[in-house]
C-alpha cells in the first residue's frame, strides 16, 4: 500500500514524538541522531542562519522542517536553506518545494550510502547543493546535480557563493581536545 502526504500527517498526529519521512509511498521513522552529529548540525545551522538573516537571503530550518518534494516524498534534512524569492512566508505545515541547499550530518547509526542517496534524491528534485558532513572522519562533501562531488578536509574553506554570497566557513581542522577545537571546521560561533 502506497501512503500519501495526508497519511503521513495523520500518523504524525497519532505519534507526535516520532520524526517521520515519506519516501516512495513508505513511511520511514527517523531515530534520534547522536549528540555529536546534532551539535554539528546545530552549529552549522547557527552559522548559516546568522549570515542568511543578516543579509535577508531567505529561510533556514533544522531537522524538524519537512519538504514535500515534486515527486511527493516528504523529507527533512538536518539543515536547509531556501532563497527568499522562492519562499516569501513560512508555511504552517510542510514546505511544498525542494530547498536550495541542504545538509546531512552523519551520526553513528547513519549509512554514508543512504545519506548520499538522500542528498541525491533532493538534488534530482530541484535542490541546488547538498552537503554531507562526516564529523568523525573530518570531511565535508559538496554534491551538485551532474557534477563530481567535492570533498573538503582540514584546512579547506566551505563557501557556496552562488547561493550564499559572502558566506564562508574558514576552519576545517577537527581536534579532540575541547569543544571549541572539536569542530573548528564550523568556526567559532
């Protein structure tokens, strides 16, 4: 039986404590992420939000914001950005579009292959840039439709000038000593 967006909404009303996505007509219950991956996603969201808000570029959301994609899947990236011209007001429910930029942060239980498939699914539905962050292995992968992925490592700078003019995350060295040094590739907030 293939489920619909309305079915997903009903399921979420019955089970509000669970995060769910709808993929190819099937509901996927999302487990909580690990602390480290959520912290990395929160730091990225903070850096992105500050720049986007200050420059009035659009809207930034976290992992609870769902998107109804053109293929009727309902997905929720860890962090997302939509250009202001594409989403003038925040919808009360799911946004009916693909975000322009989305991030996935690998948690201990995530499969790299499945995260890449999720990002590629967003790209095929209109997302312009998908970024995969692997905190444990200390790399970031930038994915775009029809292009080879670009991998950033310690010392590299993350920027997406076509979507976020002037936004740069300069430090990409990841140590284990302190919280500030643990994720410096996300810069100081």
